[in-house]
C-alpha cells in the first residue's frame, strides 16, 4: 500500500493515479547520462579566479568537502571535535563537525604537489565555517568555490571544472559523488563517503597515488583505469 | 527549470541571464532528462466532481494502516504496533480527489478534509533534489511566518513531512524533528543527505482550495468587467502590501500564481506559490516583534534573479533587487488585465495575461526591454480605444519605472490605488 494513504488517502475511484512515476528513486548514473550539454547551461555568474603563479604547482587538485574531507551534521554527533552555529531562515542551528582521519596530513602533503581548490555545493556561509576550522591559516586551499559557483540541473547542484580555467589534463577531482561533476567524470577519483569511521584510511592510501599522478602527462589517461567501472556503468542502458 | 511551465524556467532564469533562443533550447533539453513528467499548470483543469465520493471514502477507511499521525516522535514509536491494531478505524485525514497540477517540483491535488468535508489543495513536494528542498523550505517559511491571515493570501492549513510511510506535522525551525533537520542540512550542504538509493521524503502542504482557477483562466473566460478589474486591483495591492509589511518578498508574482476563490459568492484573489519568496528577516534578529523596525524590504537587497520572464523587473534580470520587483510585476499584471493583453507561452501553449514589447517579429518582456533601453517609453494604454483613466495610466507608469526607487512602495501603492479606483 502506498504510505501516502495514512495521511493522504486516494479516493478509490478518483482519477488520481496511485502508481505515480514520481516515486522514482534518484539514480546518479541516469542523471549523468542524460545531463544536458554543457553549452546549453546558463553559466553561473562566473568568478574570476587568479591564474597560477610561477611558484604554483602545475597540477590542480579539486576537493569536495562534505563526506570527503569532513562530515558535518545538524543531528548530534557524539564526541564531535568541533561545533559551530549557523543561521538559516531566521533560526540558529548547532552544527557538529568531525574531520576525516589523516585529513590535515593529506592536505599538507598534497599542497606540495598540487594547487588545491575546494569546490563545494554548500552555501558559502556554511562552508566558510567549516573551512575556518579545517584550514584556519588559509594554507591548504588556494581557492574556495561554493554553491554560487555551481550550476543547477533539475534541482541538483553540479560543478564545472571549466570555471577553474585550469588545464584539464593536469586536473584531478576527489569527491564522493561523480554526478556532481557530470562533465568531468574522466578527471574524477571517487572516494568512499565518510561519515565518521575512525579507522578510515582512504585519504592516507591516496597520498602516494596522487603524488605519482601529479607527475603524469595527462591525468585522465591514468585515471581511466581507476574509473573504468564507472564508465561501464554509464555506457549501460 | 520551475512551476508548471516548470522548475525549468525558474531555474534557468535564476542562475543568470540567458540568451533567449539558447535558453529555450536548454529548457527543452532539460525536459528530456525529466522524461516522464508532463508539465502542467496548477489549477488548470476543470473536472467536475464525481458523485458518490462519500461511499468511496468509507471503503478507504478500512484500508488504511496508520491512524492519527499527528503524534510526537516518542508516542509514535511506542504505538507503532498499536497503529496496526487501530487500523480498522483509521482514516486518512485528507482524501485526494484529483490532480490539478504537476511539475518537477511535485504534484498538486484537490482533496477533501475528512473531518470538515472542506475542499483543500494539497501540494506534494518531492524532497530529494537539494534545490527542491530549498524551495519547499522557503515556501514553508514564508507561509508559516504569516501569523495573521490575509484574505488575499493563500492560507496554509498545515505542513506534513512524510518518509518511509511515516508522516509528521512539521513546524518551522523545529529542531526536535530529525527529519526537519535533515531538510535544513540538505539546504545548507546542497547535497542529498540520504544515500542513494534511499526513498525520498515528501513535504505536503495543505492549503485552501481555490475553485476559481488562476487569474488567466478567470479573466480570459469572462467578458471584461470594470468592477471586477477594480476589485482585483485593490485586492492584489492589499495582498502585496500585507506581504511586504510582513517582510516577505514574493519574487514570482504572475497570473499563474494568483488564484481565485468564489466561496463567498464574489471572486476573491489569493496570492499563492511562495517557493521563490524570501523572508527578509533581520540578520540575527530572532524576535519576530522587533524585526519590523530594522527591516525595510524596499531596501533589502536580494540576489539571484528569479520569477518568470514577463513579470520580471529590469533589475531582476541583473540579479540584484528589492521588494520593488514585486511592484513591477504587479504593474505588468494589472496592465495586462485591464487591457487583456496576452501572449502564448511557448512551453505550455497556454494563453497568459502579460504585457510585452514588440521588437520586429519577436515579443520581449518589458523588464528585459527596459534593461536594454532604459529610456524606452511605455505606451500605456496600449490600445487606442481605451477607457483607462489618467490616474491609472500614471500609476502604471510609476509602477513600471526603470529605477526601482521611482516606483511606489506597497504602502504608497495602496493609497494611490484607492484614489484611482475611486475616481475611475
């Protein structure tokens, strides 16, 4: 029985269709496959990002924030290392924040090989509070991109590496959800979503791999092997 | 990408300006992604009520699993088993009768409340895509923040959050509700909080039902009537003044979002669809009372363009505007209503009330044309043979001023509208 019937029941003989198609579950692969061509998207008001300087590493690492580097929640996280308040629709909410194991070392190591971007679909004021904690000295992330730098496709915020104006052959993205970079799946290393496992070693494991990758001529060729299964999924019907 | 004619339109407009042809093409492409959703406007169809509804509802009572779901979390947990026991007497509070509108945001139903037998409109919003969640919360905030009723603003009866077969009544800012916190979290993060492939949740808004359809249908299906026009002008002005007084900028005023109730015999307008509205609460000012002093919606700058093209003020196309954008939209609507100026919407193929500027073979929204050429003179009235009074003509000119500061605010508008409608 449709759960709606508890509160909202369908009249038995009414023309309302009970088996509505809007019960479909979001499928990230279908989403990527059917994404409208990039040229058809209206661009967000693109921000000018300073070019690399001579001392900036040639390679670029784009990091997702939530569940990649940290995990934050409005629901209580026991023994959360950090908390902060956020204002939303005229209410204050307490946010609990925990950092993924090894994240600070990861950022330290990576900043020697990559120019690091953080690119999140979170609201700027929310992400800034997290970054204040994660990168209080503003050493790790050279650039910070937020919701306002995302596009919206069918209600989902997606990111476009084009905004960065960096060489795509030398750009790698680390994030949990490939559908948020639908145009650059080739540049992506999907990482397991992290929501608090203290034994997690994903970031640590990636360090040697990324260090090696930063030397490659075209990251996408190297990454292809890693993301093969993803491409197979995408080519399935 | 947003209401009826779609989330599509709203979103593409919101993200930034877009070139006309390219924008249209994009909308079509997006439609493909959505696939199965047919897009229609709210309150579009006029299907006569079927007889014998009562008997059908009886049948359904026996079918329903859960009973009263207006319970706190703790009681619900305790009585999860008991619910099955009482199933025989359980009845849904609202019986959905027919679908009246649909878009990617969700579905609107006409329904009947079991207790009172009253007709209600039930809007079911799917809350999985982050932006849908934001729009739903924005609408809920706006409607919930209106403590007092206004005859010309659609009334929210209640809001219910449903997930995995459980439903609970929701209140704005309810920090005790885990589900509500998840929605806020989704809004803040811009990501789906639940993992794939979890079942999405739904927000249901129960609102008063407006059997008279929307302003397009109402006006265009009747002979012009100066008395109705005059009454509608006053009602619309009063609604917008009320909203602005309560620090709410609607941001998407258009005939589609203006519904008509005829319960009292005379047509009463109801401003609806607050998905894009903005509550301009003073930052940090948590007390509702104190806010009015600090916030002047006419000076409260909002960013991100939104609203449908034809009713959008020039500054909205640029993405920075205040409550004065609502005044501009109202100017377009009233002007179109008085002269019955319409266009055919490219997507829905419906005839809509709205004024425009002709450029060669194309029609261009007034706001867009004014943005390109701020010195452009609007020909009000448009028709040569018009009975429009000078007072109304001047008022419309002022409402449609390029510079938002030259437009009257909602309170000045109320006074002037009274004057011009009395004189006419």
